[in-house]
C-alpha cells in the first residue's frame, strides 16, 4: 500500500510507495522484501517478513542498488561494506561504505542479524 504523509498527516494512499515529507525533505520507500544470495559470503538470505530486506544477516554486507529504498535504480551495483554502527532511536543503524563509488549509506539492523558481526563492526570506527 502506498501512503503519502505530510507533517505526519496521511494525504493519500496508493499501491507501491510510502512517501514521507518532513519539512522540505521527501523520501520514497518502495516496500520490497526479497531473498537473495549474498555476493560477499554467498549465503542464501531469506526475506525478512516484517520489513524490506536490505542486507545480509550473516556478514552484514549490502549492495548499492537503490537511489530511494527499494527502487533498484542505482547503476553503481557495488558492494556496501559495513564500517560502523550508530545509535538510532531504540535500535542501531549499520554504516556502510560502497567499495565501488565510496559513498556512505546507513541501514537499520534486522532482528536476525548476526550479533557477533554487529559487535565486530561496533569496534571499527
């Protein structure tokens, strides 16, 4: 379901995107929860089933495929290496650096992420 928000008020609903507007900032979220084979550790990764899967729960690597979450429109296609961790609300975000274009990105940790890997990256930066 697509939901258009403006200053926390629902303006419209559609079928593919959630659009959130905060001040002048707008971000589109395309809900996409797919399984995949990790290009770093080669493990089979199952869908998350409560949100969109955006990284491997075994090695925490991701892939630079999105411009907006879930859109798969980024042409870089580089591997996103986990380089750190930061507190975010009542959880944490993994900080990534793309091996190809060197951009940094952040993704919220998932419930099934390997906690040993989370601890390892928390000591990096």
